[in-house]
C-alpha cells in the first residue's frame, strides 16, 4: 500500500510467464498500483534482459562479448557491464581456488564430444583441456576500462551472468513509479526485491515434476536465490549420467552433489556459490560461505544427506509464519499437508500405488520472447465430472474464462492457483518443457478408485488461439505409455502411467 501524490493507492500482484528467455523460462510477479504500471515494469524487465543479453551472451555471435572474443592481445574498451562480469570472474576464480572459471567451457566441450562418440574422454584430451583452463584468459585495466583477450580457450559467462541479469532486471522494474515489489525468476534463479515477501519452493532433485513435493519451503524478502544441480543437464555415456557442471581443475564432472541452493543479499554471490558448491567439497563450501555475510544454503549430496547453513531453518520458519505477501500459502492438493488429513483407502490399491506423469512441450517462437499460453491440466472421471486439477498456469484471473473447458468445471471452486502460488527454484530448465504428475488423489486429497479417467490439456491465449487435448486412460495395475498428437500451442505431449 502506498501514498502517492496525496492519494491512497493499493498495490496488487500481477503475474506473467514467458518462454525462450536466456534459453529457459521467465516467471514475473509485479506488485503495482495498476495493470498499466505493471505492464510498464514488465517491459522494463524485458528491455533490461535484452540489453544485457546483447552484452554478455556467449551464444549470440553479435553480442559484445562475442565480438571481444574475436580479438587477441589488444586492449579493447568494453562496457561497464562486461567489465564488471569479467572482474567478478577473476574474483571468483581466486575465491574458489579455480573451481569457478569461465574457461570450464573447454572441458564441457570435451565431454560433449565424448558423448557423441559414446565413450569417455581420453586422458590426453582431459590433460590438454586442463592445460588450456590454467592459462590467463584476459587482462583488465580499471583505469582505462579495457579488457585484453589473451587465450584461445572458449569462454562462456554462465556461472552467474544470469543472476547478474536478473538483479538488473529487478532494479529496472522497481524504478517504475507505482511498483512496490518484484519477483524475477529466470529458469529457477530469482530475485525478490522491494516490499514483497515471496514463498519459494526448492525443487527435489530426485523428483523433478513441477508439482512434486519440494524439499523445503522458504520465505524470501529482498534476497536472491540460485540453485545449481546435475539433474537436468548433462551427458549420458555408456549408461552413466555425467553432470554438465565440471571441475575445471580436474576435468571431471561434479558427481558428489545433486543440488545446491543459495540465498544471498547479492544475486551474483548466490549464482556463483550455487555453482561452486557443486564442485567444492562440503567443508570447502562451508568455509567459503562463511566469508560472505548474509549467505545461507542447502546442499543435497548424492548419498541423500542435507547440509544446511545455520540460518536455513529460519528461512523455512519464516515461510510457515508468513507466506505470499500478507497471506499464508495454501497446501497443495496431494502434498504432505493434504495427505495427512485424507487417509488412504486400502481398497483402492492400484491407483494409490501408481502415478500418471504428463509431459508436455509448449510451442516456442524462433525469435524473441513469447508469453506462455494459459494452460490447464486436469482429470475427469468417465462421466466427465472433475476429479483433480493437476496444474493451472496463467497470468491474471481476468482471462481465466479463456480456458473454457476447465473453467466450466472449476469456476465455482477456484480461488487461486494453489498448485503454483510459490516461486520455484531449481536447476535451469529447458524452455517450454514441463512435467507434472497426478498421484491418484482427487481435489480433496482422497484416493480415487480404479477405473477409466480422462486426462485433459487445455491451452488458450488472451482472445487468441484455443486448443484442447483429451485422452482416456484406465487406471489399474497395468503400466502404459501414450503419445498425444500435438497442436499449435502444445507441440508434443505424452502420458506415462507407472508405479510410483
């Protein structure tokens, strides 16, 4: 709530979702006095992301960084942003004893080539890559504001450039008059800034559907959150999964840590530490975190241990006490809270021991940012009575009726997006690809009986395209897989009915 120009304005929360932003997805929440102000903040965020991507991207051949990479042994005047990020990499390379290095891309490419041929990298290949990593890659002149590119090693500014961009995008939104709070979440790394407290759920690296039970729930105010892990990206070689996160000092993929989540006042600290914690030993991570004020973390090891900072429990307690904005987050149907009061019907043995995994891929534009369509995924019984809403993704409630089939069933029951009212922090996702699960419970948390059900996936744009997919499935004790025909909004979808 704000007093502006002598008048009382009440802030409201406005949400939007985009795909294909920095190679992943963007979730944006704006606390603003009007939809017009929210739109201005949204455009400010997108403009700042575009500006900084044009500076820092290693994948865009026209970016400032790419042009600089084509120079050699010549002091080049660079923008303040590129200089800042290069200087930050110098600092983090020292602070992590080489565990964080922009030239880790050298080793990443060795493992990608190895995966293509189906065999592990040779010792000669790794030794050669490590030798390249150990070179000095640039020299900075703070007085002249120049950067001299020295080596021929491929460089990618991935470790925390995304967090750097998110922080600047959040600042751009807060600079818009009438905006009181902002949440910018790009691919699982996020910044919460201004007068807003956001519930943030930490994805379980061993159960990675959008609506899986998180490993913990946090309340975040004026902080950045970053998660890095080996469970979404990597290489499969001879039946073994190798993480995309590599140790630049040894040439080996990081395998002992499944996931590291860091909360910090500074976004680049959060992003850098989340990546470094996957490479360093837990003791090294603890020592490094202790040198930076305000840092808390959760590290999940391959053998299932949870290593938490001393302040982590307070972040979890704050979520229990507060929740989104001024209200407490409601329990997700099928979550531990819902199940605790439901009790299982022992006679419904088949559905209770099975789950339905729904994979869907949203169509992406070839260029530019694309707003995600409104999407609803739900289950009906064979008489078309609603059984369970698995997911509803939307912006404001104003256009919910565009999901006309789902809305017809649920308009009397729907009071908010209970499945997805929190921000999710996770390892970076691929754009447009989502997985959700139905655990065999109805909307009240009670198990359903074996029998025939109908899975529906609906996609709609504001006064634009409309698509509805239907698929009957028999829930019994027989696993089954079904591929669905795609459409202009959902290019691919599949169902996997399997044992839990």
